[in-house]
C-alpha cells in the first residue's frame, strides 16, 4: 500500500508496522530456537532491509520482551522481578541480596554476567526500577508479533502499530504534523522503557486512549547497540497506533510538508 506521508517524508527508512496475530508468516525471519538476544536486532532488519520478522511466545528471548509484545508479565516470581529491577538500576550495587544476585549471575554467560554486574542504569535505584516494572501496562493476547514494511500491507490488513525511523529533520516534521491538530502542548511520550516495550505495549496502551500520542524511542543504549549496525545512531523510532497514523496521513496532504520550509530542510 502507498501513503502520502511516506512519499512526502522521502526518508532513508520508510515506516514499518507491527501486527499482533496467531499466525506466523512462512517467509518471516525469527529468532533461532534456544538463542537469546535483543529482538531489536531483527526489528532493525525490517526497518533497513525491508524483511518481515516475527516473534512468538514459544521463543521468548527475555522477560522484558514478553511484557513488551503483550504476552503477560514475563516474570514468574517476585524474585524474577527483583533480579530484573537490580539489572535495570545499578546492578550489584542495587541488589537487596547481593549473595543471591551473584549466585544467579554465576549461571549466565560471561558477557551477560559483566553487563548485569554494573546494571543497565535506566533507573537511579532498585525501588524506582521495581515500581516501574510493577506499573507496566500488561496484555496477554496473540501468539505472534509480526513486523513488516508498510508497503507490504495488503488491502484490508489492519496493523496495530506504525513505527517511523526518523532523523532530526524528519522527526521535526512528523512531530509538527502530530501537534497541528492539538490545542495543548503535551503530545508525545518518551517512556523510561526498553525499545520493545516502547514500540509494543506502551503504544498498545495509547491505542486505548481517547487522545493517543506517539511514543519516542529507544532511550536504552542496549537496544541501540543491537540496532546500530543497520540504523545510524542519529535516528529515533516514533511509534503510534494505526488510527493516529491514519489521522496524520490525512493531515499530511495539506501541511508543513507542502511548504518551502520542508523543501529547505527535508529530503526532497
């Protein structure tokens, strides 16, 4: 399918879509059985190489992506949540039970041990990280999440999320378009969350809002490290529910994208 906003932006990376489904496309790239790793490295393949990718409950790579793609909490016990909160804060320094934390780390691969020892430091302390995990929006539906290029959408196919990958000028244009129909100035989210949660469950939650806003990500450097081979560092993701995308699509036909300002700064 073709969209005016895609044509007007004329960016290096056209948008991709996320579709919750119970069926995995036969031609989709997927994580190898028994292999971990960040899902964003495969999502980057959809963004940059226009390949369809799919992720399923049967091969969840981490608790974070389970929550991020709408398959429950991802944590079976409170001890699992505590372990994740320790990692998301200051690592060993934040651990409530340092001996228990070190024992659990001893069963992980060496590079993972080193990463968890220092922590990801998304949150300033354990309690803040733990509360964030508890307060995440939770869904439990669909067997698969499929990412595909927006141009591969078929007539009648309705995605759940549209994900732009934008440089600073493209981001400025889309944000201006997104603010052009709003009377207030609060019209974007920058959640303190992993990349998969930002484009997944947090954007799912926006679809339930009477006034949905786009979600800017990734803020976590771990995801960026897995994406940077294909996506330059200066690019950001901007995800939004399908209905908001359709609104921006209509607005794009008579907007800043038809002015000399965009011609001067954009990619035309």
